[in-house]
């Protein structure tokens, strides 16, 4: 029985990876930006713009996938009786960390999932981000082994854990109603979008499977680095493999360096941006995608990080921190260095000493 349970868990995480990778590439084919079928950081920037939190008219849209990720995770948690409203573990730090996740992603031009999709489609520039992410994850576990701890989470009244799922459901309703105060791009990356029902369906399925499997890009890589555990890593490998297969089938595979969509040639800053993402993700317990799933299953700590990601999406656009195909901006470089300094100091001071 234990053997069957263990292999069922592995199959579930492999299936989650296959859905995220394969259908992520398919979303790009159906209208999302190329190599960006799923990108949590890009979606957060779009969401912030749709709510009027920044003025870039090319980055304003409520991506149904975001609501799908959270609500799919909520449905899975309730069905498995795993929905638990809990939190209180350094919420302000987690909010700041959420914003820094988007800063690092915006300098690289993509979250860990988009990074994987870029690699799967042949974008060799993304390999610098892979190296940075792995380095950041390793550094994060160095801090964990030395006693880094953000404090205990405690049980809370159930409604606390429902705030983020209800917020996402409300945003989905706004997308359908289209009130006058909502900003929707008619040009640029945010205007490139798959049909709403397809986007929502993929999001719900991915969110459901991610909650059941505990899928997490940084967690999978980190577990393997620390203990050799291939469980979660198998989901990451599955995501990359299925994204590669679908990109081939749809004619989207184009190996090379020059002219790759949503990329730049500043490899050092790609490394630094994703190092910030990897380190921050380990310290708060999951990558940007994982924070959405955790918020969906009732974690108000993850909810604080999600709200921080929305704020980060506004800041990187309003302050000119996000990179372009020409490379990072000076402001983005400074923000990355300051973010790394903040998280390194955090790793040193937030330790439980014997």
C-alpha cells in the first residue's frame, strides 16, 4: 500500500508538470505571448495595470489563469479536506519578499515557469537564469541550515484563508463584467491572450494538480540538491519535457540566442535576477506559482506574499525596473542589488540561535 501511495504521488506531480508545461506552451499558441503561456510575474504586472496601479497601457489585463491557479488549489484543498486557514509568520516580511520576487523576475523577464518554457522552446539565453535560480536556491538552503526562521503560523478563523480565493473570484467577475474603471490593453503583450474559458480552464486544472502534488519549481530543485529526493524534481523535468514536445508539435521550437521573444543578452543580470528569485523563494517556502497555490488552500502567509507580488507588479512598471529586449534598466539593476542585500541581511538576522 505504501508503495502504491508513493508512486501515486510521483505520478501526480509528473502529471502536474506535464499540464503546466504542455498546456503552457499551448496557451501561447492560442494567443498568449510566445514563450509566455504561463508567467506568474508577467500576469501580476498585467493585473496591477488592469487595476490602475501602473500606467503602462501595454501591460493591463486580468489574466484568468491567475484566478484559475488559486481557485483550482482551493477546490483541491476542500475536496481533500486540506483547506486550513493559518498564518501570522512575519506577514510584512513575506509581503516585501513577494514584491522582490517580481523585481527579480522582471529583470530576467519571466518567473521560474516561464524560464522553463523559454528553455523548452530553445531560448538559450534563459540558461543564465537557470544558473542564477539554482545558485539562489542553494544559498537559501545554506540559510535554512543555519537556523533561518520566520516564525510559527497559527490557526485562524476560516474566513481569513478565504480572502485571496474570494479576491481572485471577484477579479474574474470584473473581467467578465468589464466595468469602466478596469483597464484592458488593446496593444502590446497584455493584448496577446488566449480565450478566457481556455485560460481559466488551464489555470483551474494546473492549480488543482499543483495543490494535490505540491508542485514547486524551486522546491523540486532544492529538495534534490539537499537530500537527493527526486519526487518534486520529477514534476519540473516533466514540465520541461512536455513543453519541449508541444513546442515541437506546434512549430514553436526555435533554438538560438538572437531574437528570442521576451529575452535579452545581459546574462549576468539574468543570473542575478533569478538568484534573487531562488533565494527569496526558499526563504518564504515556495516559488511565485507555489505562493498562489498555498494562498488558495488557506495560507494567509502566502496571501501576504501574493499581495506583495501585485505591489511588485505595479512597482516594476511604474519605476521602470523591468528589462526589455535591450537588457535591464539602470533602475532594475539597482533594485536587484538592493533586493539581494535585503534578503541576505534577512537571512542573517532572522535566525533561531541555540
